[in-house]
C-alpha cells in the first residue's frame, strides 16, 4: 500500500508544483511518469535478481530506497532534482513490488487461497494510492506538498520496520537466473499477461494522473476538491481488484473477464471524453471505468502462478508484468498530455484510449486461447 501511495502522490501535488517550479504540462507529465522508467526498462531483471539474492532482502532494500528518496524529493528546489528523486523512488518501487507477489504466493496454503491472496495483493495500488490521495487534502493544506512528501517517506520507513520484523524469507532459487529469464520469456501466457497490463495501465493511470489537472484547469475545482474526487476514483478500483481474484477462484474464465472489462472501459472512455454528457455523468463513468477495470489486475496476478513454469519462476514473470506496466504508466499519460496540448482539448485523447482498450481485449482473447490448451 505504501508503494501504491508513492504511485499516486504526485497527482494532487502537480498543480502546486507547476505553480512553484514553473513547470509546463509536459514537464509535469514527466514528474508523474519518470517513476515508471526503471521498472519499464529492467523489471524482468529485477525479478531474476530477487530470486537470486533473496526476495526478502530485495523487498527491504526497495522500501529503504522509497523512504530516502522521498525525503530528498521534499527538499527539491528545481525540476531536474525533483525528477531525479522520482526516478529513485521508481527503483525502490520495482525492487519491492517484484518481490511482493512471490512472497504472498509462497505464503498461500493452496491454489484456491493463492488466487484470493493475489487478488488482495492486486489491490495495493488503488487501496494505498486512494488513501494517500485522501490524506493529501489535509496534509497539503497544512504543510504544503513538501510536508506531504515527508509524511509518506516516514510511512515508508515504518513499513520497512514492519517488513524487517515480519516478512517471511523463502529459500532462494537454485535455478540459474538466465535460465529463469529465458524460460519465462518463452512462455506465451506470460507475454500475454505482460502486454495486457501495459494496455490496462496506459488507460487507468492516465485518467488517475490527469483527472486533478483537468478538474482544476478545465472545471475550476479547488486542489482539495480535485484530490478528493480523484481519491474516490482510485479507491473504486480496489473492489474490482479483489473481485478479479475471487472470480478466478470460483471458475470464471480469465480471458472472457478481460474482454468484457476492456469493452466496458472503452464505452466509459467515450462517455468521459466526449462532449455530449454533463459533468456529473462523466464523473460517474470515471467511477464505473475504474471499478470494472479493477478486475484486470486481479486476473493478471492470479494468472502468474498458473502460467509460471515453477514457483521459482513467479517473481521473474511478475517482473515481466511490472516492466510492461511501468512502461505503460510512462508512455500512456505522456501520450495523452501531448494529444491534449497539441489539439487543445482532452477530447482528442479518446482515440488513444480506445486503442489501448482494443489492445487489452486482444490480449484477453489470446489468454483465453492459451489457457484452453493448458492441461
């Protein structure tokens, strides 16, 4: 949940950072998304390293880096330094997150429990991110965005202390890292899950990141009001995450669920970004979009143990998924920012959103076909 908080903490602070540091819309997009660059480049390698050096050790190093880089970001005085601290936070995030799902999978008693447990794990982003957005309103009002940064860094340090005391320590993999990597990359199910996460987050993260800016700049909302509305939208995703794991545990087909969710996301995007609905209806569609989309991460994380060759392959497969996720979180919001800036309206981003949704549906069809052939 602390990782989820670090993912969303920029959104409510962007209007203040733009004013204080004189940032352009595209520069604020980089502040929001540079967090995802390292994961987008080396996520799969982080998974193999976690297997080699120990899941617990890598997870703790990630939490420590989140705390330290968060404190450094709180004292940033210009765009380059703030950008650097967000990059370091992204490294800490990927170190912890590639280890977390494997730690949870190893702790689950059986396959039925594992699907539910990984559905809960999938909710870390909307649950932690939504709570952080709710906390943003009073914390930023009292201490500014820098005080908000410090509060979350302290929370990361507390999470480090708890994990150091309670996190399990599974045995390291005896399989060579390159072999784990090659075997994971060769499995079409892992590739389909990874591509699906990229298409999913390109849509969902774009709405989450730019909703506060849209509300403040286009609709005259206060920063506090925009943060609250964004928090509700993020939290709406969490029940869907849990439901995705629950559906998997009760026999719902993963591929079919993904196709249906992608279709609903496309329809909601058309309503949100089109000019024909009042603001209240458009925001309601944001909530439906987020809630229904939430089943996709649950389907993905519960699918990792299914498609992994052995339990030792899970963290490497998770690294693949998170690598494409981070790449999507970087590219998606930047693409939407460019389209909105170039054409002068957020409605111009609709075709990109529809394209991402179509990609997710195609991945769902591929997953369905692969799983029908599995013994």
